[in-house]
């Protein structure tokens, strides 16, 4: 079970264990993380689960596909080099300790 942390724009943190195999978005919505709206439920069509991955974790993730890249170009908050859609990050033991930042807005 990966330990994951969400850091909010005001510095508040949500940290918890999440089961292997679920998406980061599913874990966030299941644990009630504010700021992860996930309007499309993980279908990769809305970009309301945008997060900023801590730089040290970027190389641990598979690169975003073309669809995710296109959605990241249209996020409500600034796109950064570490921007990802949390619905496209599948949790597993290799992501134990993953830390992401929640953008100021999703819509």
C-alpha cells in the first residue's frame, strides 16, 4: 500500500495509504482530498484531476501519452513541467512515498 501525500496551495497536507493498482485520482477522491474534482471519473477527458508531481518523482512515472499531453495544455491552473493528470498515475510499490501538489484551481 503506497503512502501518498497531497500538498495544498495553503501548505496543508493530506497523507494516507492507498491500495496498489488504483489511480492517484481514485485514491484522492476516495479519501476526500479537496481540490481533486475529477469530473469525468478518470476517463481522461476533463483535466480536473491535475496535480504537480514533486520533481524527484517525475522519472518514476511513465511519460504522459498524447491525450494526456493535450489535456494538460488546457488545465485551469498553470501547466508546469511536472504537471500530470492524477487519473493517469497508477499506484504501486514503486510509488511508495509519492508527493504531489494540488493546483490552486481545477476549473
